[in-house]
């Protein structure tokens, strides 16, 4: 008996070590599977970028245009309601009128989006065409930079053809993206206006969170863009609307977009011979103040419960989606990650629960058990 007890005492640490080794092996296998899944998803998103990117953009524009669509299609919805006193011919005619009205509402929403984009492009072209290139060609700062480049042996005229080709390719890519996006958006809006009941369950939760985030973020970015436009116009910066529009777009990128937008007009202001250092300081300080007020005081109050994501999670998702889809992925990173979090909440698995807690920033190790 004593020998058996001694043998059990000697084998007990070995058994505990073996169990711990098995648990470590399972954890390593899980981490390896997560890594390969992550790499496979990234490769899939990059490979299907030409189709997924306009599809996702169309989905987000559909969420933004949905209130306008419902307002325009309200008469059609009232007409399409069943009435027992209507004859069969009258009901068919009313349904035809309602369908035509719904199609007109969808086309009006698309025209509103096209009108908004057209106005923005017109104002951008107008602001760029008004720039005085002769003023910059005689600027001492520009001449000093050109002389410095010549002494370094850099020929700035050589890659001009490559720049033109890159611009043409970029414009062709944007045109293809917009065409597919409007095509997807047409079918999405038509499906929304023809859907009698709104989705319930997880679809409703995803839609509610993403729609609220997009609306608030677009409104806040629009406020920042208009404020910056007023500041640049007051100081007298050329291409003020272009920089304000870029500020509006970059403010949609979480955390870092506003900081990047502040530095965009600095070269124009610095090389402008009619501007002083006080103008350079004003063009930097006032937009930075507006961005800080909105991003640190207004947005946290309005967006605190919209996505339920930790700031580190937002930055990590920003890097992931930017590697997959570029700048557009950076803009859509936060709502896409929020959709992943909501989907994981519906999975009854400990790993899914741990990932949800990690995305929300509530991941905590289990407290040690008492000695007793």
C-alpha cells in the first residue's frame, strides 16, 4: 500500500504536466487555425475586391438613403395596402401605380446621390481651375526646392508620363467602381422599397447599429468639412473646397483621418508667397481645434454606444481593412468590424464569446481560485 501511495505521489506531477501540455497544444492549434483563417479571409477579400467593394459601398449608401426612400415611397405604401372594398381590376391598377411610384422613388434617390456627387466634382474642378500657377512658379520657396532637387540629381520631368498614366488608371478604376456600385445600389433600393416587413433578429440589430453609426459619422464629418471650408475661405487658401471635401472624407476614417486632413493644405499655404507664417499657423491650428473638439468631445458622446468597439480594436480593424481594400476599406473598417462583433454574439461557443469580449475591450483573465 505504501509503495502504491508513493508511486501515485510521484506520478501526480507528471500527470498534471501532461494535462497542461495537452491544454497548451490545444491552444496552439486554435491559434494556428485562427491565423490561417485570418490569412485566408484577407486573401479572399483582396481577390474579390473588384466585386465586394462596390457591393459593400452600395449597401452602406442604401442604409444612408433609406430614410429618403421611405419618405418618397410613402404614398406607394399607402396605395398598396389591401382594401376589401376594392374590385380585382381596381386592386391590380392600384398595385401597378404603387410599383411605378416605388420605381420613381428609387430613381429619385439615385438622382439625388448623383446630383450631390456632381456638385462636389463641379466645385472641386472650379476650385482647382482658379489656382494661380504663375504665382507659385515665381515663389522663392518653390525655386529653392527646385534648385535643391537639381543639385541632388533628381529629374522631376522624367516620371511625368508615368504620373499621367497612373492618373488615367485611377480614373478608370473609379469609374468602374461607381458603375458597379450604382448597379448594386439600384437593386438594393428596389428590394428595400418592395420589402413589406423590416428584418428582425440579428439582421435588425446589425442594421440599427451600422445605420446609426453611419448617419452620425457622416453628419459630424459634414460639420467638420463645412467649418474647415469656412476657415480656409476666410484665410484665402486656394482650392479651399478641395481640401474641405478631403477633410470630410478623411474624417470618416476613425482616429487618424482628421489628423491627416489637417496637414493636406500645408504645402500650398507654405509655398504661397502672399501668405505669412501667421496664415500657416491659422490654417493648421484652427482646423486642428475643430477636429479635436468634434473627435474628443462630440463624437464620444454620440457614438459611445453605436459600435461597442474598443479604440485599439478600431485601429487594428483599420489596418486590416486598409490592407484589403485601401482607403475605402479604412472608411468602412469600423462598421464592418461591428457587424463581425454582432455576428459573433449569436454563436454559442466559448471562443466566439472570448473574441466578442476582446473586440469590446472587456477581455479579462479568470481570477485565481482561493487557496482553500
